[in-house]
């Protein structure tokens, strides 16, 4: 063998089976079919008031996701927190325009 260790065939086969099983479970969990509903639940839904959305909802069924990573406010950049609407600078407009935005906050504890 040159350089690395090889897994035994039994271990490799088990790893493949576990990985394939996990993928099948994830695929089944993400299926598009909805569970059957009782008539009473359906009637309750029809009687519920309609809630207006704060922001317009796209009719196409598409959503926009925005992700930013490794943002921190320690040391020299701590002053940016004094004006939250401008904290992230020019990228703020991009993040605000998405339907869902997630930012990874790195901070000392």
C-alpha cells in the first residue's frame, strides 16, 4: 500500500448501505405528497381569516435566499453596531431583498 490505509470491504459495504439508507429517508421526508386531512380540519382552514403579508409574495412560487458568512463585531468593527440599519454596509440592500436571509455571526463569548 502506498501512503494511506484502505477500509476493509465489509466496512466499505456497510458505509455504502448506511449512506444509501440515509439518502432514501431524506428523500422520503422531502416528498411533495401531503398527508390526508379530515373534513373538520379543512373546514376550519376555510373559516380562518386571511392574513396579509408584510412583503409582496412572488406569484411564481419561487423564493430568493441570501446567505452571508463569518460576520463579527469585535474590536475595530464594534462601532458599526451603533447604527444597525447600516451595519453591513452596501450588502444590506442585497440581504434585505431576499425572501429569507441567514448570516453566520462569529463572536467572542
